[in-house]
C-alpha cells in the first residue's frame, strides 16, 4: 500500500508527528484523555500532514524541520476538530466504520472535544518560530472551513447549487486545509515566494481532486469497503457528478425538486443515482478530476526530482483509482 510505503520512508519524521499530536492532547481530565486516546488510535489516513512533511523534505533536500512537523501536526488536529463538529452538524452515526463521538457521548460533549482539539492546534501553531505567518495561514483555513460549511448549508436549502458554488465549497471545506498544510511546510522551510506559490497550487488542486473523487465514489462506491454510498443525496447535496448529469438536461428542474423532497421521498435517491449514471455524470466528473490531478503534478515541475517529490506525484495520481 502507498500509505505504508510513505510512512516507512518518512521514518522518524512520522514518529515525531505522532508524538507532537499525542503530547499536545494530554489532559488530566480522565474522560477527555480517554476520548483523545481513542480518537488518535482511529485517526484515519492522515493525508494532510503526510503531504506537508513530504513537501518540507522536498524543499530541504530530504529533511523536514521540527517546525514543519509541528505545523503538520497542527493541521491534522484542526482537521479532526472539524470532523467532530461536522458529525454533530450532520447527525452522523458513524465515521471511518466506527460510531461517531457524538453518538457515543452526546453532541454537546463532542463539540467540546472538538473545541479542545482546535485550541491545541492553535497553541501548537503559536509555539512555532514562524507563528506570525502561520497564524495567518491557519486563521485563513479556519475562515474558509466555516464559510464553506455555511455556503453548503445555504445551498442545501435553496437547491440552486451551480459549478461555481460547488468548487467554492470544496475549496473551502477540503482543499483549503491541504493548502494550509503545504504552505505551512514551505513557510517553515524558509522557501522563497515562488516555491510557496507552487506548493500551494499543488495542494489546492490535490484537495479539489480528492473531494471530486469522494463525490464520484458517493455514486459508484462499494459500502463493503467502508465507504458509504448515497450519503450526499440523503443530505440534499448537489455535487459534481449530478451537476454534470443535469447539464443540458430537460429534467434539471425536476431533479432539483426531487432533491428538495428527499426527506419525504427517500426512494428518490436511487432514481437520481440512476439518472446520474445514465447521463454519464460520473464519467464527466472523472474527466474534471483528471484535469486537477494533472494541474497538481504540473505545479511540482520546477522542483528537482527525488523520492519525496515522487511520493507527492503518486499521491495525486492515486485519486484516479482509490476506492475509499
């Protein structure tokens, strides 16, 4: 597996990342410590800090500074804080195949844990030698996350999402954290502005590609692999495969009305899914996905070849084949 190969390659840097996360989350409140330990043990792919450390190593001849690793840890903690909040907002019973924290200890407590992780992420950022620049990067990402969530909520009420809305939402909710991770790695590596711009572009396009792939899998995925399907439609979200399918379709108005009525008519989910597949919405979305993968790889063209750059390219390309 690519992830295990990269973790082995990162070696002590990966160990340091996990140490920063665990030590940042220590609490003398027994319940909070138990919850934190459990969340860390089920931490998911940790793709954002992985990419950040690879960027830092690429910029520093194969070595990542401790400052860069701290930034990577802070971004991962921020990401997990937003997931805890999202699970409460979405009333999600499971995540990563496990019951959500909100379903186990209640939504109010889950929000408080998310707040704790958020505060600790900010604390780690402010302890950075580049705290002024990093505070701007992290605060911008947090603003984007909040605005993206609110725009998505607004559009779920109005059911008038267009492609411009869609790409703003996925930049804010997904790509902005990839961007913060990679830009933070570049800043803490003292990279010149041109290199900062290049890795930020790589990260934005990678994040957008990552989300497009998730949205495609919501129509084509396999629940047995741990990736639930049909969640977006149940939550009345209009994503790229559906936007592609509705383009130039005389049924667009009808489909949008059906989405608005899904709470009362859950059977509409399968009807809309069939519409998307019949209209090759996922095929067209995959073409857009490939465009962003190509853009992300092209953004690295000015950097010298090496193992870290190669892994960054392979991560981008993995979005064409991943199933979860």
